[in-house]
C-alpha cells in the first residue's frame, strides 16, 4: 500500500469522478484508476461503484467506512511532515484552522496577522463553516484547530473554552425598536427577522431561544451569509440576531442587548485529543489564547 494510492482514492471519493480526481492530482486518469484498483485489491474490498465508462462513481458501503480512515492517515502524514519541517524553528510548514463565519470575519484576522508576523514562513489554511461542519473535519485530522460553538460532543475532539460571545438584535436606525436600550426574547414574537441559512449556529441558537420563550420566530427572509444578513437588516428588511462582535461601527445598524439572562454562546478552540499538536499548530493555539485543550464530554 502506497500513500499516493490512498491520496488518489480520497480524491476520487471527494470528486465522485475519476477524471476530475486525476486532474486534481495532476496524473493521467488511467494511471490513477490503475492505482486505485491496486489499492482495492490489496485491501480486499471495492471502494467504489463504477458507472458506465468508470468515470462517475459512488462509494460502496465498504468505501463509506474506510474513507474516513484514509483521510485520517493522510492527515497524520501531513502533520508529521509539517512537524518535521518546523523542527528547525517554526520557519516553515503549514497549519490549518477552521472558524464560524462571524469569528472568521471579526476575531480571527487579528490573531492570524499576529501569528503571521511572528512566523512568516508558515502557510495558513483557513476553512470557514459552521461548527457542525468543522468538528468532524477536526476529528478526521483535516483541520489542526477550529473555533467552534459549544457544546461539542465528538469523542475524538477536545475543546478549550475561550470566551462568551454575546448576541444582540440589530435593526436599522429608523426601525421602531431602534430607540430602545434592550429587548426581551419574547419581544421577537411576530417581529420580521432576517435569518441565516441552514447550518449556521446562529440560526439554531435563535430558533432555540425563541421556542424556549414560547414563541415561534417569523422569518421575512432566510438563507443569507453574515454580510448579507447585516446588509438586509441595515436596509430595513427586518431585524437580525447576530454576535455583538460583528456589529458595524459606522452607524448603519443599532444594536439592542437582550435583557437578563440574555442570549450568548460559548466559543471554544477545538483539536484532536488523541495526538499532540504540531509545533506550528501549538504556536497558533497560544496566539489564539487556547492554551491546553480539555477533552470534550
């Protein structure tokens, strides 16, 4: 079994297509197909259902089970390579980090800039997604670190609490609620809300808080990303529940805090608990203020 065979198989699994996988791996398609066949022969299982022309493919049941292990092996090899390159003094290598959209927009850039100034030779790979997408990628070794929203229950992922992220209601300056200093969750009853797309942690938090208050949120529009939601709220289409850290300082939006107990979420730094961080990832963790992670329960 060769590492390139594992890499080829993973590329096919992610592309669902032999030709696209070959293009991505910069190898001739027949050569890639042959190496995947050799890997399957050595493993004793078929990884892919091959359609007409053996181009468009789908994972078999065995493939669904084995691909996460293949991804983990390749991630471990990458981590070993990165660590070896960094032994001379953190002057090279790569570190990958994930973050939710609000944290990637406001919190993370300053920390990454500080890290880059200290370690300019280290390549930074950023993945922006919701916590539900980031945690499995940490578990599979695809990401060294991730800024996520608690709770995290994956058995392979450890977390370190970092800070409490307060949520506020933002409205246009001429909105009827703009003159108020604070608002109750119950006041959202019947209020037109601009809502994020499915997969955003903020969407789930807002809906859960409303239902806990005995109301059902009213969405005037939904499906947006962070910048789009803020722009629509500023245009007066509706109000939006967002992290306080993303509220613009240009006066385009008015932020109302929620009355006690308020609305907030706990931000944590996630990592794999069953292996040590590389020196580059450990250095970035320190810059972020993550310190030593604890195993998630």
